[in-house]
C-alpha cells in the first residue's frame, strides 16, 4: 500500500495532513538493501546513493548528487537597483543548475534538520517517455514508524545528478526569530523584517511545532505553509519581553528629535509644559525615562492569513520626560519640561532561541493606520 499523494499548492499543513499508513509490524517489511558505491552509474544507484547519504546525515555527499547552485541572499538595502541586480543573478543561475537556492533557502539542509528514523524500502525506475535519452525517472519509497511515503526523482544519468531532489516548505510569520525542524532550532531573524523564502528540505520525515502531524518530503512536493506554533506566555517570556522593551526604549530616548522614528513615544509639535502652558518644542531637545511601561502580551494576527504575532499591550503606561527650548503662545523662547507617556500600539515582540526577546516597530501596521492615528503621547500629560 502507498499513502495518498501529498497535495500541492499553498495550503496549511494542518489542512493537508500526511496520510501515513499504519505499519503494525514495520520490521516485517522487507528492507531494500543498498550497497554504497563510489561511482553509481545507473539511475537507481544514483537515487539509492543520494537517499543513503541523506539518511546518514552526510550532507556534503548528499549535496554532491544534486544539480544545485547556492547564491547569496538578497541585499538588505531597500534600493531597487541592488535588488534587481541580485534577482538577475538569481535567475541567471538557472542556466547552469536545475535547482537554485539563496543562502537562506538552503539553511535547513543541515544534519540537525534530518530525521534519520526512516529507511528506503523500494527504488525502481519508471517506464516514462523522456525526450532526453540521458534522463530517467525513479520512484522511491521510504518507511518510518508512522508509515510510508513515495516520491519520484528525475535523474541526469550521464552527470549522476538528481534534478528535483529537494522539497520546499514555507513558514507562516510568527513570534519567533527561529524555526524548529525535528527539534532543532534554526535562527532566521524576525519574519516581519526579512525576505520570504521557501526553505529547501532533503527527502525524509519532518516535524514542526505548529503542525499536528509529521510531514513527508519526497521528490519536489511542496508540503505547504507550516502554521505558527503558539508561544507559551509564561513569566520567563514576559520578563524577556519586558527587558527587551526597556532596552528598546533606552535606544529611542537617545534620539534628540520630537518623534524618534519607530519609537513608542513622541510629540507632533505641541506639548503642554508644566510651567509654560502650550509650547512648540524646537531646540536642545532631550528625552529622559522616568518610569518604564509594563508590558502585557497577547497573540494576534499578522497581515498574513496564516501568521500570528506577539503583540504588546501596556499594563502601566510609564513616563518619559521631554525637555528643551521652544516658543510659548506669546512666541517667546522658553525652557520647558513635559511629561509624556508611552504607546505600544505599533510594537511587536519576537522570541529568540536563547530565551531572550526582541522588540521592533511594526512599520507596516503603523504606515497603514497613520493617517487615522494622531501619534502624540505628550499632549495633556504636563
């Protein structure tokens, strides 16, 4: 028996659970004996050697059987010229290789991501009409304590290369700066701030914290979008985010401007001074934190239907003082001080693999709502 074919298309893994066949006596399934050959010559031998290298976590050997080229990640710069140049290089790589990946897309092709608790039980060449006489199509079946999965591989026999030996998976935006694959954590950076790659995976069986069932990857099937795992909002997480928030505020407070960009406080140009009434701040501006706000966390939606984010509410608004000189209502230049509160409406938190956290400005949400949102935390707080 073989499992139901893995569905294709951009759908969540939870809606396309792998149809593992129950194997009550897996040890009774005859194992396909694979002899490691230094120079495999047939299509079957090439796929055998490739799968054996993956199962043994011999990544260098496995990559050697792939017609693969890895290029640098796209530039961090927002300049259209730099990105266009990178895109041209990326597309051009397909002239020399069947599979092209960026460095990020290839980051899960690592021993820690491979679950070796599976074995090959059958490999056979299919009778398929191919225009290129040097090509062949091979079907392979792997067995795992949870069942079996079958996939097909295109092979360039003359060059001893597997042309479609990797699957792809995308991760929905989440509260984590890392992804977890088969219990191994891979740092990727906050999802909201990075390019959105589809990560390559070797053939095998994969478990993701956000998916209910294990996922089989065989051939070039796309498992889909892995849903985000739910963060555990315990005291350790709250303390980590609170520390990150205070560090973030300290960096913002060093800015000597009315509205520090991407910060949870600022004035739109008119403040209520304790001694001078309404003042237009102009010169020698300085911020001083008097009392940090206290964060309360909740899981919310992102702009993506599949994603989630760790949002920050404030249990206590805190206080920050703005001082400097400016014009009062009589257009006289006066020194002033004014107390302002914090507003975390556009802050988002991320959890790191080492237990620390990051706080960032949700620029997309702020830009979308800014016309409706008068961001001024200094009015009426003298």
